C-alpha cells in the first residue's frame, strides 16, 4: 500500500472510530440530561416521544444504509445530520425542538453505526481485532458524555458534541463504496438461529440503553447525590469500554458460551438494584455485557450472511428505542424490577442462541 493509500486508510479508521464515539455519546448523554429536561421543560411520561422519534429516524437510516452502494457522500452527511440534531437540542427553547432533533439523531446514528462497523473490516480485510478496537471508541464516547452533561450546562455539552460530529464528518470524507458480496441481499442460511440472534440483539441493546438511561433516575429516587450519580453513569460506560477491550480474546475462544457466562454475572449485579446501599454497583453491568454487540455482529456475518446485518441493526433499533420508551412510562419504584427483567431476558436469549449454535 503506497503512503497516500495508507494515509487515507488511517484517516478513515479514525473517522470510523469517531463516528462510533458519537454513537456512544448520543446514547449515553440522555441518561444524564433526563432530570434536567424534566426540570426545565416540565415533562414526564411524554419523554417517551424522544425514544419513539429516534426509533423512527433509526429505521429510516438502517433502510438507507443497508442499500447504499456508495458511502461517499452519504456517510459524512449522516454525521452532519447528527451535528445538526445536536445543535438543535442545544438551542431549542421548548421540548418539541428536542423531539424534532431525535429524528435527525436517529437517522444519522443508524447510517453511521452501520457503516462505521463495516468499514474497518473492509479496510483491514476482516480482522476482527480491529473491529473490537474501533468499537472501543463507542465506550469512550459513552464515558465522556455524561460527565460533559453534568460538568457543563447541558446546552453547552450538546454544542460541544455537535462540533465533534462535524470533525467525524470531515474524517470520513471520500469513504469508499460499500463492499459488494454475492448473496448480500439475503442471509446465507435462513435457519432457526436468525430469530434468536435478533432477539439476543434486541435484549442486549435494551439492557445497554435502559441501564444507562434509567439507573441514574432510579438512584436519584433512592436519594443518591446527582453528581455522584453522574460519575456512576460514566463508570458504567468505563466498564463497557474496558470490557470490550480486555475481554475480547477471552470471549473469542468460545464466543457464545463465554458470553452466556458473562451475562449471568450481569444478572447477579442487577439484583443489587433491590438493595439501596448496593445499587451503586450497577456500573459493573457494563463490563460484563461489553463484548456482546461485536460478538453478535461477527456471528451474524459469519454464520448467517452479510445480508443479515441489516436485520441485526433493525433489531438494535427496536431494543434501543421502543423498550426505553416503555421505561419512560414506568413509575420510579418499578424501575428496579424492570431492569432486572430485561437483563434476565438477555441471559435467556444468549443461552438459547449458544445451545442452538452448538446443536
């Protein structure tokens, strides 16, 4: 590879990482700003509209991303849509502006997430280690955004994230066309594993977003100090970042079997929600579930086919939006059993997928 090609590949790698950084930051920031939105805009159950509209945007984004033959200029434009949505949140004087921004954020995140996961595998000829490392940026973004939202006025925090989205768009300029594969339009093997993979993804992403979005609200209900809650939310994403990096080789040896064991550990941690003096341990959930999405992504591409990846991201959109929207309707006292239930669901789906793949 000549120096020009190597420079372009390096820039696109950093662009993919920054695109995934933005996905993590947008996902995690909500958990830190929900109480501030409630205080400033006087909203309650209608917060569910944020997640529902984000979901609509995400569905459109996945539909477009899975059919793109060219990434340039659509991938940079997706990051620009994220920047515009973040800027709208920073400047809007009413909650309706936040809801409108959710559509733009859902669209941008879906396109960027789809292609920022696929692009490194293509640039480095399927090296999964690169995918794990680039995915670590998701956790870094998720670690920093809650701290940003509690350390600065939340409008300023969203303005800073808008600038980062613009930087990612610049790095992803001239992204290559999506790789074409034989049979890319449909899975290789439409077996019973596909529904289990999709349910496993729905449950995992539901856990990731429910824990990050509503643990803070629940701990404040228990009387925890708001700034300490912000630190704990960041520690949750620190755990996810470290787990995605440190557990990669351990999980790669026997992916689904060891992932099931890690999820059982997460279930034990979720029981701490019922003991107020131990509820602060919830960040450990992030470490135990960290390798889940890259593992399911690689499993889908390898055993079901590239065409199954679009279905994977549709499932992720369901888990990350509809289920948190349902949690927005729950009374605060019901959040603990709700979070335990979604973690138990994740354990069950991972176990069934593991046993089915072994058979």
